C-alpha cells in the first residue's frame, strides 16, 4: 500500500516555475515572506495576491492542490481572526453584545492577517510543489555554503537531509513488515484505549530502531566503498545555472516590491 | 602485473577496540590467494567461513594484522592509496536498499564519480553509459524504492561501473533476490567480465551461480579447501559436503544416475549438459 508514495509534495509538470533555479525559488519565497509583512495597506496586499495568482498560473499546478495545502491551517486562521477581533478595541464599534465588542479596526486587522497567512502558505506551497526534494536540499547546500567560513558542515547537513528523504519509503516498508509480523504473532494494534495503542507500538518501534542502526552501518560501509569522504573535493553532476527565466522572475519581484512600497506610502489613507 | 589481487600470508581478526590482539579469534590465518586480471572467480563457503572478510580485505575496508594484500601492485595498508584502491575495486553488497544513496536512480549512479571529483560533463557521460550497460537507462528518473530487487542491485552495479573500476567484488549480492533478479544480476556480471574485461569476485552460496565462473574457490574455516575450474571443484563431492555445501542439482543427479549404472560422462554441471548427455544415450 505504501509502494506508490512520493516524498514531499512535488507535482510533476513542465512549467515556467518548475524550470526556475531552485536557489532562486528559495530566495524569492523568503523575499515574498518579507514583503508580505511590509505590506501596510490592502492595495499592497492586493498586489501580492496578484503576484501569487500569476505564479500559480505559471506553475501549472491545479488550484485545488493549493486548497488542499490550506486545509490544515484553517484552525490557525480562525484562531487569529477571533483573537484579533476580540482584543482590538479601537475604531468604530460595529457590533456589541454582552462583553464582546467588535470594532472596524479589529475586523480590518483580522482580514489583513488572514490574507497574509493564506498568501504565505500558498507561496511556500508553490516552492514545494514545483521543486523535487533533492533539488531543494541541493539548493540549500549551495545557498548555505558561505557558512563554511564559520566551520559549519553545510555539506554534511545536506547529505543527512538527502539520506533521510531516501530512507523514508524504506523505513515505511519496514514498519509495514514488522507490524504484519507482530500481528501474525497475535499483537493487537486496533483496539484498546490510546495508552494501550501506544504501548502496542513498542514491539514495532524497537525492531525498527535496531534495523535502522544496522542499515546505517551498512550504508556507511557502502558509501566509503564508493570513495565518499565528505564534501571536500566533491563535484556535482547536476549543475545549477541561472537562466534568463530566473532574471524575469527576479524582475517581477522587484517590480512588485516597488509597487508595495509606493502603495504603502501614497495610499495609506485608503483603508476600510 | 599478472596477479591483480594478491593476498600474501594474510592473518586477520575482528578486534574490539579494548581487546588485545591475542584474545581475538583469527578469521583467516596465513591466507594466500592470487587473482588474475580479467578473471571471474566465485568464492563459495558456509556461513562464517571468512569469505566476506576476504571481500573486505580486497578494497581496504579492513587491513590485515599480518601479511599484505596488494591490489594492482598497491598495498592496501598504505593510507595514501586508499581511495585509489577503492576506485579500482568496487563492491556490491547484499542488501540493495542499504547501498543506494540518492532518491533518484541517476543521482545515485553519479554518487561515486562525484566523490572522485570528476568534471560534471564527464560524470553525465559515465552515468548514461553505466546505466545503459546494466540495461537500466530507461529507469534513470525512477525512485529506487519503486524498483524490484534485481533492478536495484543493477543500479548499485551501475554506481560502481561509473567509477570505472578494474575489479568488482559482489558480496552475496544475489542472496536477497528472487530467481529472476538473481538471473538478471548474474547475466549483467558475466557481460561486464566478458565485454569490459572487469575482474569479478563473486561471493555466493548458490552453486548454480558458481558454475558460471572461470574459477571456483571453496573456503572452510578461513582456509581454501578447493580451488580450480568449476568442473574440477564440483567433482570433489566429498570435500564439498564436508564444507557444508551442496553440489549443483544437475551434478548430484548425474552422480546418482551413474551409481545406478547409467553411462554418463563425468563433470556434468548444468541441466542443459545433463539433457544433452541423456539425449545421446537414448
């Protein structure tokens, strides 16, 4: 049943966003997060929404995929909305009953925060939908490589991430096998209270850990047999090269940032 | 250099860090073995006879306590030559899952050459060639966990070939595979030996695989008890049985038939040979 899982949430397509350099994509995502917090008016936010919509259109990832990625954060959005509406008391009172007072300012902020969170999630989803996990770890390695100056083992970290990704399906298969083996010996995983269920997992976890360690040992052997000696002197088959596409993307972001700043300054008085 | 791999009076024991050398049991003692370049050698033996240790001594994963192991004239105890030796002698292990490093087939094949610091363009060329030579080129964008055992093992072999080795050691690489996967791996290895002249050391306990080698070595308790062509080795049924091994099914059957008076020739190793011999009798 687990044989077909794919790690991460990569969506295979051939699009403009897919072809961008993963390093640029990571940097642009970070850039986006920064601007979204600079936004002060609804006009600048609207600009950001426009940017996200355009990016989605150019990524060829179906819109419902993004709705799916928003699902888990709905409680957080509702929670922030309620807190904002309840605690901001400035502005005109729109609704008042018992001790609760909802003001225009509160509603404004709640709406603002909601849009911020949604665009934030959608933007980072574009990154993970359009980039293979290994390319992401590769890009992180290359982006962080200046940290080598401070003796931080960037390559080792990236290698650990790649290996973790590589072994997720293997370990899932292993869990399945152990669970079946324990079931065949009469173990009960389905019934009982939560604590009993957790206790029932122990006979699965212990063999899993033992085998994970022996796998790690063998893997280390195999890696040193293939002349692995850390990041030094290592080359990569797949080179990351900037293309004119990356330039276009950066240019679009620069324009949007300029727009956001202009709107922040000149359209400040326009607000709900 | 006639002898590609040369074990000279090798003694080796697995030592714990705090253990004295004298208290550990020697896995192999005064061991001598010479393997010619381009040969296809099968090493047979019961569990714990030291055959995996021999494999590990071949590419400097383990260094002998006494004696020397030479690979293409290089001493494995020479630390400076470590990566030269490992590039020359590639190793394929038993469990294909535990030797694949990357999440995409072609990235995994590139791992070895990347470690050697080869130019990206050259790596690309080597990876494509290596994958084609094990007939896995069409799977280059696959994730390893979606492949069968035999396919994974071929990817692992491709990963070694991309490093342009002169010798490949397969340490029970077919033990976890189904019959089809075993056949795939065996054919690949045979082809590498014949077409590229790569020296093969094939450690196994399947007799029908050892039959395909040019030379068969049988080990027992860290010693070589039989050494020769498959025909010669599998003729020595008594010694094989004593070492806890079986003879190939076809050989056993023909021996039994001979005992009960059927006039078969000696040294029948495969079912096809047996068929032919029986056919000629009818």
